[in-house]
């Protein structure tokens, strides 16, 4: 496209965004459980069995003490990065700390040395003892919530995690494909980090909630589910419930049928209590699955239920995400093909017009040819006058767009959150906070509605201008449909729901603490800023797509005028000029046919690639 001057700024940006989406697309799956449900063992069984040993710490009692992400970034060396717990004494959220690598402790990982990796990953289980004042400041001690507080030792000290967050970068095949696992600690640690429950878990594409088969759904399990997961992802089928430790039901005194009946009862009871379909509950023994993989025991592996869970993760969650990505590629490349075809058709029509002009000059004298030159120049002057009107329309368009960007900007968002932030930061009980919260989100949705209305207004204005230009100059301008911002409004509703958990009676005492409330507001602001910025980016790309058409067709028309005048000049100065120019145009038309055919082939290949890759996965073949 660049070689044939078909690449304008809007098309380039659309391609760049599509490429970035394909390269960086991640599927985040949050593994959530109360302590001692076998979550770390499950991660070992799925991801690390090839090492022939446990990699994540999975001993009895509490293991993973801080939220841990497993993923792979090829631009970084394999490593474990740890954010010290002291960073919670400062107001910055996790997203802000991510861009400050100097504040993280980094431990290199030797991917060929299982013992070294396992030793390094033991750090995610590290704790330290602090005074009650320090625990209170860090968010792990609440005077009013005695049942949730850790138990002090004989010296009055309590255990808190050593680290606030951990990121493991390791080249596992699934992680290379874009899977990111978020391993979360138990309820107390989850609730202490608002950004985790307001931002990270709700933005996960799927949640795997882990129960223990011997206990079923306990009160603390139900608390985590209701407070953090019941509305955390877009659809019900993106939530998997894993009933782990089914090997505890393998009682030699019971028959296989009795064991199966007991397991089915636990699955049905869990599904009923959590309000999910029975097929979303997967019975598993992570420990037996890990042993089976290490010892190559196929029968034990099947009995462990692990292959069923892996199938649900790979074909269900990953499959859905890849289908979304395939659709994005097909849509992006399809619009690209339409855009370039439009420019090629303009060039073809210009060549046809030139050919008709030149053939009409056959056998004509110099005065007729000069008259034609004057006519072309007059058309060019009239066209140049119209560009002044176009610039005026463009100025209005840009002003409307700037107004929208201002509405969706960080400063406007801060103002819309001011009342809620002030209320949350007041000392004492936050009476009336739910009402202020609802009012704030009504304002946020109103801002998106205004942005949508502005998009429709800009589209109507451009539509009128485009119709006029099409009529006067034979252009083929089409204003793309206005950007639809409804899905951003839906995101706002999801954020509102995931955040409401902190405004109930259960968390009223936590909200009394100014530090907790401040962290909550910052986490909310960061999530909302992402939504506003995404909406503004969509509007900007839509605007560029609309105006790029105009720029391309204006540019082609100017080139056409230049070529027509040049052709007449050549005919005036050389007898053979007319024949040569007609031959050049015929060759140019053939070149355009070949160019369009080649573009159609290339775009068809791009759209077909993901489908071929999927077919190859199913057949076990590697696509060429």
C-alpha cells in the first residue's frame, strides 16, 4: 500500500492498532479461592508438571500471600518481580507502580532449572511481623472487624505479607499464547487491596473459583463469591467453579458408585448455592493430577478430572477470546479493503475521464487543444475554491471533536469524581455514600451520552458535506456510521456493580479509615480513566477514518488535474504526445486492475490466517 501511495494516516493507524491488538492480546484468568483450597497446587498441575516437581509453593496452610500474575513478555528476561508491601503506605495504585521498575525487587529465573525456579517462587509466601499500628496503616488490621484480623503473637505482633504484588515472567507455551493467570490470596488479603477487586479481577476474561470437595461452599467461600465474583465478569459462562480435592472422597470403604454419587451431590449443591449451571462446576484433584502427569499415569490423570478443566480453559475461555480476535482482524482488514478499493476506483474513473478527453482531441487543431487546457484550468480553480468551504467544515468538525475530548479528559473526570472523593475521605461513617455514588455514575453515563450525541452530530455534518462533494465532483465519499459507545456505558455499569460491594454495611467500618477510602477512590479513578480514554480513542479513530477518505479523494483529484494539464502540454508540443498518453493511460488502467487483484489476495490471506491456524490446531498440523 505504501509503494502505491494508498497508505494514509488513518489507514496506517488502524493497521497499527490491529497489529498491536494481535501482538499484545492477553487472556486474563483469575484464580480465586479462600486459603487452603489447593489453588497453588492446581496451578502447578496445569502449568508446571513438565518440571517433574512442584514449582509454586503448595504446602499445608497459607502459601500464596500476595496477588501473583503469571504471564510472558518476550521483551523481558524470565524473572520474578516483587513489589514491597511498604508501597501501600503511599497513595499510588498498582498500575502506577508498574511503570516504576526501580521499586520492584527482581529475581532472574533459570527456565532450565526447576529447583532454582521453585526456590525463587517461595518468596510469594513470605511474611513479616509488624506492630498493630503498622498492620493498621497497611490495611491488614481493622479495630472494628475483630473476626477478620490476624492473630497477634505473644509479643503483640501480627503477620502480614512481605510483598504487595508479584509478577512471574516465564516462557510457558500457554503463557506465550497470551494467557495471563492472576493468582489471588484469600478473602482478607483480597479485600485489603481495592485495586485488585475493583480493577484486576473485574477485568479478567474469566474467573476460576476454587472450592474444597470435603467442605463444599463455606461461609467465607460464599463471602468471596458474593462480594467479589458474582458480577465480576461479562457472562456467566466465563466463571468456572472448581471443586478441588475430590481425592478426599475416594474412601475405600465406599463403592465407586457411592463415591460418584457423593461427588455429584457436592457439585449440585455448589452449583445451587453459587447460582451457576451445573456444567460450570468441574470436580478435580489437582494433587493427583500433578502426580499423574509426573508419573505418566494416564488412568490416574483421567480420574483426577484435570483434562476436563484444561479443556474448559483452552477451548472455552481461550477459544472465545480468539474468536473475538479473529472477528476484529476480519473487520479491520475488511474495512481496509473497502477503503483502498474506493481510492483505486477513483483513480480508475479519473483515467477513464482522461481517456475520453484525449480521444476527443484526435484530429483537432491547436486552438481546440488550447481551449481544453483552459477548461481544465477553470475546473481546477473551481475545485480549489471548494476546498476553502471544506476547510471551514473541517474547522467546525475539529472544534466539536475537541469538546468531546475535553468531556472525556482526565480533568473532567476528576471533577465528576470530586463529590464522591470528598465524601469517602471524610472521617467517620460515610452516611449517604451510596446515593452520592449512584449520582456520580449517572453523571459519568451522561458524559458518554453527550459524547455519543456529538459523534452523531459530526457524522450528520460530514454527511451533508460529502453528499455535496459527491454531487459536484463525482466523489464516492461515505461517512462511516457514528461510533457506538454503548459498550463503554456497559463497562461503567460493571464498574459500578463491582465497586458497590465496598459501600455495604459489611465494609462500612473499613470505609471509616481515610487511607482505605483514598486507595478505593484512586483505584476507581484509574479504572474510569481507562474507559474514558478508550471511548476517546474510538472517536478519534472514527473521525480520522471519515476525514482520511476526504483527504485521499482530494489528493487524487489534484493529481488528476496535474496529469490532465501535463498531457495537454505534451500534446501541444509533440505530435506523438496524444498517442503516447493514450497508451500510458491504457497501461495505467491495467496496472490498477493488477493492483486491486493483488490487494484482494493479500487481504483474503490475512483474514484466512486465523481460521487456518485454528484448523491446524484441531488437526495437530502446523500452518505453512
